[in-house]
């Protein structure tokens, strides 16, 4: 599957060849799915999930899948994964797995009443509009890097969601507005929030203690989460950490007198993150559910990732470290707004970051996060998962 994605990315930048070969591949998928729909029908209780193009069992789809099983045990739940991830990803016993874009995967999609995904699915063009529902739970509704058709650096427009998606979800007015322009989406947007963020709104000490226990981190150790996004020019490659993590930990320990540990998490479109060796630094890239890492973190440093908007729900110190902003804007993406017009606390050097850390106490962190909520028009309720599950159960028929 990774080779398939590399080839598809390569073809997208060669318009002539792409426009010849891509319709042939789409015709095969369409024909295969139509055949299954005609010969096997559509199961009104089957829900097919996928996440980050079959990369993981995580994010909004995971929250919906697990809660749906609790509320409606008779629902038939299927997850699609890339072929090389199919046997590696662990899922609950009630979940059936299939390989994304395989004949078996297309059969599952063709015969399911509901699709739930957090990315863009070209297969949604083959839905039976009278009997199937495609629910898109976009993974970053408060992301400020331009996406979809808003990203002027894309070689040409990708598949759009305006015709086939039955519903999208958002936790902010900003997110809803982004869907309208980036995906030309004109349909319903459920504004109860993002299911993955329900755990942050609960902010339950028992849940946090459980996550810390599974991470093997004691309650006395402070956690810094470093979560940079990927660079478009380094897609599927290892990426160097821009932040000096050891220097940041030294500063935090000197300032607070407490023990700090850094968890770093590379983006799923990177092969990993190159960091300096330090006993206080741990790789958490393989931890699938990002919201759990956010829940237990005392501070977040990211750069251009939408996880900042999610972390703000916890009212804890949040910083953007953008020492390579000029290169990022040139080689990767432009933004929906100027950083200086937002409430984000932005540093462009280690000295600026340390100054911001020194100036940001608990009260200022809370005020900054509240300002970010107002800036994005945040609408999170803490009950987003149940809202999506109700939508599905009401339409099972």
C-alpha cells in the first residue's frame, strides 16, 4: 500500500499520465463495488471504518467504533487497513479487518450501510446514494495549514466531498468554514465536536492515571509532548527535530525544580523523527491515540499541527515552535491566517521559546487557551461521540 501511495503521488505530478491511468483504476474499483452491491446487497447494520488511509486504529473513527459497539452490539463493525498493516494493528475481538483497496476491502465497503473515515476517500464516488451514508470525521478541524483545494501547492484538485458525503463533523466554526472551501462541501456538519476530544473535555484523573500507567510514567514526572507535523517535501522520509528537546527539558527542570520527560510523536506521513539521544526523551510515535497523549501532557510544543487546537481544551501551556517557518511556507504549505493575528504563542528560536515558557504561568496558559477557543469559534460539547453514534443508529433501518 505504501508503494501504491508513492506511485499515486508521483503520478499526480504528471498530469497527462495520471489522467490516462487513474480513470482505468477507478473504473475497476467502481465495477467491482457495483458487482458486490448487485449480488450481495447492502447490510443495514454494517459500518466500515478507516483512519488515515488505513494507517491505524485511532482518532475519531476509533472513538465512534468503540462507543457504537457499546450502544449497539448488533452493529457489524469492519476496519480497513493498508495490507502491510493488516496483521500488525490490534483491534477488539468484535472487529473484522480487511485490506484497504483489496477485493475483500471493496466488498466490505460495497455492502455496508455506513462508511466512517477521517480523510478523503475516492471510493465514496461509488456509493449507492439511496442506501449508503459516508460520514467524514476530518482529523484536524482547527488546523491552520491549508488543505484540499485551499492548498495552492497541490498540482491539481483532488477528489471532492461535495456530492457524496452525507455528513461531516466539526468542533469549531473555523473547521466548518474550512470544509466549505477546501472540499467544496455543501452538506450537513454536525457541530457537537470531535469524538477524539471528548476525553479532553472529561479530563478525568482516573483516565489520565490509566494512560500514564500504560506508558510507564509515574505521577510525579511532568510530561512535555513534542508533536511536529510533517513537511510535504519530506513525505514518507525521516524528519529532523527542529526543537532542541534536551535544552528545553533542561530549562523546564531548572525553572520548575521538577523532573520532566519528553514524549515525541512523529506524524504518520513520516518514517520517524531524528532526535538527540537523551534518557529523558521517549518515542511515542507508535502510540495510536493522540488524544491520550494530550490528556496526560503538562505542556505541548508543536509547530504547524492541528493538535494545538485540541490541546487548548485542557487549558495548559501550549507553544508553537516555528524556527523553520520560512522554509515551511516555501516548501510545504501556506496558512489560513497570519500567526501574529492569532492568539498562538509562537517562538522562532530557543531563546524565544524559553522566554515564553518563563512568562506563561497557569493563569496565562488558561487565558491563552480560552482566547484560542474564541478565535476558532470552538463548539466542543464533550458528547460528540454519542452524537455521531445516534446519527448512525437512527439510520440503520
